[in-house]
C-alpha cells in the first residue's frame, strides 16, 4: 500500500477532478439544468467523492476499463434521478422536497460519475512505469 499513491493512480483522477470543478465554476451544470443556487456545489461535492471512490476501487484492483463501465452505469442512473426528480419538483411547485433531493443528489452523483469516466479515459493514455 505504500506505493499505491503514485502518479498512475492519482494523476488521472486529479486532472479529471480539477476539470469537473472548473466546468462547474464555468456554469456547465446550470446550463444543463441544475438549479442556479447549487449548480457549482454539485461539482465541488461530486469530484472529491469521485476521488475517494477511484482510490478505493483501484485499491481493490479494478482496472480503469472496469471503472469506466461501472461509472457509465452509475451516470445513467444519476441522469434518470436528476431528470425525474426535477420534473416532479417543478410539477409540485417546489413543494415535493423528496423530488428536490433526487434532483440535487442526482447532480452530485452525475458529476462524480463524469469525473471517474474522465479519469478512466485519461488513465488509458497515462504513461506507465516499467
């Protein structure tokens, strides 16, 4: 475990996390339908959660291709959650708090999944030590 925190494990997820956080500050989640009040926060919460998840999955020996497939599945679920949560929240005139939570948490999970997807793609081209 001493050699686990090396550039092969940390580099891709740090680059992807910084990219997702910068995209959140640039307003991408808001442009895609997140509430303006918490649009930046979803990136600030999702990217660090993805970093922890990435390190745990790599510690269990999962390769980046496996993490990519799992992340795409999670992203699909998050998109369904945020879409239907937003629809129910708006239809209830902001009275359905549970639907609002599905919308909010769906965005956090989506940003985390996007972070791990980007990290898996970056890891594919990351230089390996011999």
